[in-house]
C-alpha cells in the first residue's frame, strides 16, 4: 500500500512533508479562488473525495499481502488543482475512520498521492490540447488510461523514495511495494480511461482538464 504508517519515517522527513503539503494546499486554493468561486466546485470535490476514500476499501489480494485502488489520477483529471486538498481530506478520513496511514504522516502521504494527481491533471490537459483527434471520446479515454497508470506509478515511486530515507534495510519493502502495484497500474489505467471516456460523452463539463474549470 502507498499509505505510510505513523512511527516509520524520521522527524525531518515528516516535517518536510507537512511543510510541502500546507504550501501546496494554500497555493491550490489561492489559485482556484483566482479562477472562480471554490464554492461552486464543492459538490464535485465532495464526490471525488468520497470516490478516493472508498477506493482504499477495495483490497486486491496479491501473494501474501494485498493492495488497493488509489484513483488519484481520476481525481486529478476531474478536479484539476483542487485534487490536492481533496486527497488531503480523503486521507484524513481514512486515517481517523479506518486507521489507514496515520496522523503524523498525513503530509507525506498527501505528497505521495496528491502530486501524482496534479501531474495527471497536467498531462491530461496538455495532451488534450496538443494531440489532434477526430474523436474526443477516444482521445480522452486514451489520455485517461495513460494518466491513471502514471499516477499510480508516480505514487509508488514517491512512497518508495520516502522509505529509501530509512536505509538499506527497507529495500525489501520498496521492492515489494513496486512489484505488488504493477497490476494496480494496469487496473487503474483501465478504470480511469473508461470513466473519463464515459464522462466526456455524457457530461464533459465535469472534467476540469477539458475546460470544466473557469478560466
């Protein structure tokens, strides 16, 4: 799992995680307020936060352990830069209600899953503008699959980087983390691609990366 628990990371890493997360939340909220009313985005933000929260409850058994869906790529594609505070809220709920992750590591865990969501948003938005296609649905589906997979891969990489700060004795955990999430990368690519293609067909204004955000 990409949730790191309390008592694992060093104090400097935890402090840096909180500093970066607080800064990114402030920046994303400030930028969103500049572009339009955040109040209007609350219903969509609530739905996607709930989707992110519920995704962690769907566990997939792989060998001696299990992994779960993340959906950070989907959150990024739909919410845009508001994905970061949405994931922070989702992680708070997961930590207090189900004990996933922890409280002191909220900053680090938000980085591990929030930054991939922002990257997914950027890739999807840039790809939509730069890649010509006669079918918006097909293009959105392919970009959604790409960003969905990349978001998971990046989340795993960031989590592995955090664990690497603990020393070589955690190499086994890093290798297991990477190997066990390979199927999740594929599964989330399929899920995000399918959901995005469907939304583009029925309600494209819901997708911030397609211009659903106010400019």
